[in-house]
C-alpha cells in the first residue's frame, strides 16, 4: 500500500520528467504523467521516491 506522501512524491518526480512541449496539451500531459508514475513505481521504493522529491524541491529553492 502506498502512503499519501509517497503518492505525492511519485507525482512530483514524474511531473518533473515530462517535457515542456507536452505540458501544453493537457490530455497528452496526463497520459505522460500516468505512464511516468507507473515507471517510477516499478523502479523506486517509497523511501527512495520521497528522498528524490525532497531533492527536487530543494533544487528549486536555490
């Protein structure tokens, strides 16, 4: 079972990986986000994805 924090982390990391041109088309962006989240869930544990999200957020704050 995925925690709420982990689910949000998967979404944040997945969204950061979507190319800018896809972000303009809402439907294609949602499909790309879904596909990216599925891939990330197969690769990373909850702990790893939460750490990755915190790293991304930290980079934006700089």
